C-alpha cells in the first residue's frame, strides 16, 4: 500500500495537469475510469494487483497536480485517504463495529449507523 502511494507521488504531477496529458497509474495498477469535473478537476479510478481483491483507488488532480488520493474496499467502504495540501492521512478504524456494505444497502435499502 505504501509502495503504491509512493509510486503515485513520483508521477510527474506537472505533466499530468497539462492539457492532453494522460494519467499513468503506479506499476501493477490499471485505470478503470477517468472523470472530468467542473473546475478542471479530473479523477482517475484504478485498481492494483498488490491490493486486496475489490480494492479501488481514486486520484484527484487539478491544474496544480495531485491533491487527493482515496481507497475503498470490496464493499465500497472507504478505507483510507490522503490530502496533500496540507498532507494528512486518514484511515478507517480496524474492525469497525458496523462496517459499511454497499451490497447490503442495495439489498435492504438501509445502511445502519453504529450505536454511540
């Protein structure tokens, strides 16, 4: 996981932000979807063979380069994210009491909140 983050950080960010440039995912990773949003922001969604099955990454870029990176698991549950200005890493607590489940939400129409 840290190797993937390090590889993304080594991507020449100025080149990615230029018009006509393409995103090169870290080694062992494959881009699945690229989305351009308002304000010249681009999100690249990709998967990596080194991750657990079903894990997915999103790398967000603007005119200045990479500003946000996030990973979700096979349940579409947020696992970790990295903000780059300022640099902050946030992670899901290990073994949450009530893990998110997108398939459960689709099946039942309800995703419960953990008790406080």
